[in-house]
C-alpha cells in the first residue's frame, strides 16, 4: 500500500531523510520510532505530498506522489503533530465541513457514524476549543478517517495525553489498523510496543532497524532505541 524507494530530503547540506526505503502493507501498524529530529515528520510530509523529496519515489495504493498527488491524498487520512482544528467550530460543524471538502455522499450520516466510531458522542455538541486534549485528538482522528481512507498517517498521535486518554487512543488505533495501513511516528518506545505490529527505528534520517514486533526478543527494542539516545 505504501512503497518508499530511496527517498532523500536535503535542506542545504543537511540530510533530513537519507536514502530511505521500505514498504507497508494492509493490516500493518508500523511505528516510525526515533529521537526528535530523526526525520520522522519530514518523511510523513513527503508521503502525504506536503513536501517533495530531493531524490527517490513514493507510491501510495499504486499512485505516485509526483504524477498523481490528488489521488494519493484521496487514499490517505493524515493527523499531523500539530492537530489542525478550528477551535471556534462545533464538533459536528467541523466534521461536516471536512466531509464537504471530500464531497462525500450522505454527509450527515457519515458524520454521526464517525463520531460514534471514535468515541466523540459525549462531547459532540461542544465547540472544539472547549474539549480536552484527548477529545481534540479524537476530533483529529475523526477528520482523518471520515472519508474512509485506505492509509492512515499519524504523527505523534498520543503526545500530551493523560493515561486514560492514552489507552483509549491506542485502542482506537489498533482497531483501525485491522483493516487499513497505519503508519505512525513517535519518540516514545512504549507507544510502538503498545500499538504496532512492526517497528522501524530511524536516526539522523537513516533506517537503523526494521523488524516485526513478533520477531523482537524481550528488551531488544529497548536496547536498540537506548543506543540512539546515549
């Protein structure tokens, strides 16, 4: 579903992403794990067509980010690290607005369906600005999922959540990952262990490890990540 081949992104002399290649298939929840500044967000912005790579190619569901960027965007639901919400809008108002952008049919029904799916029902009559951090993340996930994308891209989706909110978002991501491609970034190792079926460790723009979680022995992920933070 996502094919990344020899992708490099340069900012002057700095290699934010350095010759990265990997594939993510349907039903996988892949965690991009690395320290702050490792290149995770840059790579996600390339996949979602917000940034062009300096070198390399990316295909999403068979569509090229260069030749078919609109089709790529149709396949992707994206929640960036800075959740892009309109705080003066009500929850339903905002989701209907997003559904209109995607030109969905039966907007009202789809909005109610996604509100139930992400657990927003108790807060659905409020303005977004009045919501807690956890419920704002749910609204962000709802806007990313409302058009039923095949691919979900989540950049640091659990940052700043309290323990209860954390487990609720983790559970939601695991549920979504059963039927979609999910690629999420984090600098917190426990998030990968809790949600992901595969871990890709990235540092200084390069992949240093790529393994299914089932193949990792006890504490192996901890040891690999600890080496990067010394």
